[in-house]
């Protein structure tokens, strides 16, 4: 699964994902490429369907205000780096929406670093960071003249409600009333959203040096009466592989829902391109506010399951949603009893606020690239490529794991039923057993080790997506498996008892009961039993009534190798096992009979799967759960999950504390090293000073005793005559 970009954190999530009936997916980065570009713009009262103008093509006030607002009111980690290869696009680092806006500044012929250098960190007075409630980001800068400038960007329809002015085609401010705002929403924002674009409004506000400054903590008062610079339409193309992946999910009986914070029209357009919304379907596309209105009791304001059940079956897109809306949607679907098999829900998330929904879901997928640490800790599987198609791979692997368990159980229980019945019946009737202890050990080796390797190593394929999910209520051994087990066991028991009591007439082996030496009679029974078991292993490869049990056999070379090896070992055991395996050599005719009985297992299996399962009583199923048991399990899981989510946040905080302490300790160590080095340097200087004074005294004495020697003070050299 790691090769398929699924980093599994909890092993049981693999099997659970195979039974998923619903997937609640994010839009940005999961269904789309998360490489955003500004493709439309509404500036100066003019809508541009294609953005091609440069800085000089707009009124200077609009160009300057737009570039400054984008550059300053963005995270410093958001940057656009040059492409690593000549044919590649520039690399976007940080928030992708901000990168799209910064890319517009570059396309206009300016560089965002120029504007950022004009607003150093010490000039930033206040920042209202982006969150799921305000849907905007605001930065307040202190100017050199003592005034302040506020820059705001965010969801267009929400930012416009805070604007009272608009820059016109001349770059002048003019009133921007409610009626005109509604016209801009209809003429500009809705068409952009209909094209699948994310609409971002950019605005500003200036406070003069002598103006009365507001309370900066009162956000509603500060971020109001803004001047709208313009509206930008950002395109985030759908990943080319996503529509096919969603069609596979829908064919596999999995309902895909989009949960996003984007505009409802943008979400509807992207959902249509992905295939989540299909023509002719009776679906619902709701905003978070309308969603809560429909599922909550007007009197108490609480979510009721009855009202929720009227909404979720047709809901396909939830736009302008909050993390709480996502959690409510997931928990409500899981608790619903509308479907007989109960829903198994998978969720994708990347933010810290997605933690509760990821923990509540049966399988939580965190984004490996854009995901936060809290989201990853709360998840079961991490998508290392943030791609929806990787979720489909997880579904295939999950179904493959579940089916592998079912295949092995079906095969092993068939062998166990036959072996136990033969051993008990023969011991009671003939006071002997045709299957000796050492022979049963060999059969157990076939059942346990070799069969598990052969049946559980088949790689997943697209055939696994052709059936519907099982849901929560499917028993471990259902009526289909029970029919196959009993049907194949009956065939093997009939052949075994026929050889036991009529072997002399059937295959011409003398019946010798109670013999202390190996006989052809019991050896033929043992050989026929093993060969029927081997051919039934081929039948066990298919558990969903497939007629052709050889389909895909060429993909599992390990199965073929193990099967052939087991057959060869059986020949050696029968022909040369002797007293060790209590066998005797069989004639070719006996081998042909045993081989026919084994091949007959394949033929009989076609008869068994033709029997309708409706005639079998469901009371014989093993491993199912009642509605009350499922509800109790869900309540226990919810209690454990909320506790573990708290532990996750605590662990993150502890990790931060540990890192801070490590940094402080490292800094203290470095200070001690510097002090030690400084002390050593001072000691060395003192020593050199002492040595220098001693050398000066020695030099003076030498010059006194040697008048012919001179000393050059500038070069610090002793000048001696040739004879000295």
C-alpha cells in the first residue's frame, strides 16, 4: 500500500476501508491539482475573462493597491520559486491560494518582495488570521506618517459585505452600496463560480495620523467600511485521474460526497467535472448554513437523527462548511439506520480542525503534503500524494484483505469439516481411521501455512470494485460461504466414505481394516483426500459465485508455485513416504482415479454455486452483529476516540515543549563553549604577553654582549655580520 501512496498507521483500517460505503472528500488538493492560477479578474469595474494586462495597463492607484495588498497580506512562507527543470512550471511553496495571487503580481511585471521590503515585520501592527469562520485574512500596517493601512482578502461574497467603496475605472473611490454589491455577485461572482473558479476579493482601508484609532481587538469594527480593489477568479483544475476514480467508486457502491469551504457554485461546478454530480440524479447541494437549518430542531437547535435522515441520502456537496459541519455529517451518517447494512464512512482532512471528523470516521485519511501534524496523528491512513485516486487503491487493498481472509476460512473450514467427520465416524464404526496422525500433520501444513500463503498473496485488481460493499452487519461466515463449505464438504465426504466401504469395487483396492502396515486402501483414501483438498484450494480463490475459478491465476505466480510444489510433495510422500507417512506405493490406475476425484471437485463446485442462497437459513450465519451491539460499539469507539484526540493534542504540545527545551539546552551549551573558548584565548594572550616580555629582556642582554649585531624594529629581525 505504501507503493500506492497509502501510509498505513492503523492496520485494521485496511480491512475496514474495503467495506466503506461513503467517502466524504475535501476538494482542494484531493480532487484538484492544488496548483492555483488567477485566470479572471474584476478590476476597475471591468470583468476580464482572460488576465493578460500588465501593471501599466491599469490605473496606477489600482495596480499599486492590488500588488501591495497581495504582497503584504500574505504569509511570508508563501513564495514562488523558479522551476527546477526548463520545461516545468515555477514551484509554488506555502499556501496555494496566496501563491496564485503572488503569481498575478509577477505576471503584472512586479515582484512581491519589493513590497514586502517596504513593510518590515516591525511595521505589522495587527493580523487577523484566516479561519473557517471569517473566511478572510487581514493585516494592519503602520505607516511612516503615523497612520495605518488595513489590507483584507478572502471569500468574495463575504468580503464584499464589509465594503462601502469601490475603485472605479479611473482608480477613484466611489460608493459601493448593497444593491450594487448584489449586482456584482450576480454578474461577476456567480459566473466565476459557475466556471469552477474560487473567487477572492481584495480590499483595503486607511486610517489617518489624526484619526481616532479603533479598538484593534474589535474585529467587526476594524474590518468594516472597506474599499474594494477588485475580485479575482482562481482556477484549480481537476486532477485528470479523479473522474475515473470516482466512477470506479460509484460502480463499487461507494457514495462520494464533497465537503469544502468554497463557494457553493464553485463546489457545484467542480463536483460536476469530477462526476460526483451526474445528470438526472436527485441530489442535494447545500451550504453549511442551510445544512444546519435542515437537520436541527427549530425549538432546541439540536441535531435530530430523524431530520438528518431526510437530508444525507441525497446530499452530494456541502459547501461553505465548517469543521463542525463535517463532524456532524460524518457522525450522523454513521449513526443512521436507513440502510440495512449500516454505513461505513471514510473521511479526508488536512487541517487541525479536521481532527474530530478524522477520529470519528471509520477510516480517516490525512493529507501527507498539506496535512497538519494533528490531522496526521488523528488519521488511520496518510495519503502521501494528497490524491483521491489513492483512496480507490486503499478500497481495493481493503477488499483484497477481507476477501483473502474469507478465502482462507472457506478453504480451511471445508478441510476441517471433512477431516473431523471422517476421523470421528471411522473411529466409531470401524474402530480405525484412514487418516493417520502423521498424514493429518501434512494436511494441516497444507491448510495452514501453504494455503494461507497461496490464498492471501493475490494482489488486488479492478474486479474487486465490481461488487457492492458489505457494510457493518455482514457476518464473518455468511450464507454464501456456508453453502460453499457444506457443498464441497459433502462431495469430499461422499468420495471418502465410498472409497472406505467400496474401494475394492470402485478402484479395485482390497479393503484391509485394522492392518498394522500401510495398505493401498488407506493410502488411496489419503491421496484422494489430499488431491480433493488441493483442487478445492483453486475453488476457494473465488468467493462471489464466479464461474471461472482460474481468472487471474497468471497474476499470482506464488499460488501456482505453491500448488505445484504441494502436488509434487504429495507424489513423493505417497510413493516414497513408506513407514514414515504410513503409505504404500499406488499404481498408475489408482493415481488416475484419485486425480479424477480431485478434478471432480472443480466440476462439483459449479453445481454448488448454482444453488440459490435464499433456501439456506440465515440463522446459521456466524459472526454477525445486532443493531444494539453496533450502537454500543459505536458509543464505546466515540468515547475512546475523543480521549485519544485529546491525547494527540497533548502529545503535540509535549513535542513542542520538548523541542523548546532542547533548543534552550543547545543554546546554553553553545554559550558555555563560547565562554570556554574566550577564557582559553585570554589565557593564551596573557601567556604570549609574558613570553614577549621575557624575550625582550633576553634580546637586550644579547645586543649588549654583541655590539656588532643590529636589530631592525620594523621587521623584527636580527641583522648579523657575515662572521657572526
